[in-house]
């Protein structure tokens, strides 16, 4: 097994940051291996575009590589990475807003198309404030996917961070530089909007 494979499961975040700041390439490989998939999910949840999400995540690692020496570990490395990813996604949205057209480009094309025909099942899940559970289990049907796409940007970002990353209100607040009360309000509105859009009473 190579050095990266051995260290990936054993190196802690603080040590990883120190090695990144020393410019050790194998540490950067560990960083990518450890966080790429998570950041990709966040990017896709905001852009709904696989190709653009891949480019955004690549840009995130380039930014980290350039700025890691200035990272003081006041926050967790994962929090810093999420902030950069969200900012890159929002910058992308603003840059391409006039030309942007939503299109469903699923990671697993074809899956979940007929899973939401049972409105009672969906109703029970959302009534329990658990639309995130459906998202996490990759059971999104076309109706729910379209509903998430149509959420206002601020609501969608909070919903994605909560559902995909499982972040607490405080963690989301730190990531987006907003108050926890604002996180709570946006998440509540996101759930309400999803229920309205899916005609769940």
C-alpha cells in the first residue's frame, strides 16, 4: 500500500493541515481523496449540473492549495472547504444566470423516477420534517428534484447543507456567515415550500 493509502485513515486534521502547509504532495492527495465526494455533493445540490460541479470542486482544491498557508485553523478544515465550495457555486450561479437553464442531470440517471408516486408515503415523511431523509437515501423522484431546483437560492443552500452534510444550525451559520435564527427560518421555509410545491397538505 502506498503512503497515501496508509495515512488517509490515520492522519488527523491538524497534522494534515501542517503537512499541506509544508507543500507535501501526498497530503494534498489525501485532502482530495477525503473531501472530494462530499464537496461534489454540495456543489451538485446547488448547481444541479454534474460537469460544472466537477469544475467547481477542482477550483476549490486549487484555491485551497494556494491559500492553505494562510489557514490558521480558527475553524475546522471541513468548514473552510464548505465555505469555499458554496461561494464558488454562488459565483457560478451569478456568472451564468442569464444563460442558465435547469436540467436534471442525475448522478445515477434513471433511478428514483417512480419512487414518489405514493403520495401518502411522501406526505408522511415530509409531515415528520424529514425531506432530508429522502434526499440522503438517494430516493429523489422527479417531482421532488424539480421542487428542490425551484427553491429560492438561499433556501436551497441551507437545505442542501442540512440534508447532504447533516450540518447543525450553528455549522450552517458559520459556513454562510448568517445567524442561527436565519438558518432555522430558511430551513423551515424550505420545508414548507417543498410541501406546497408537492401539494402535500
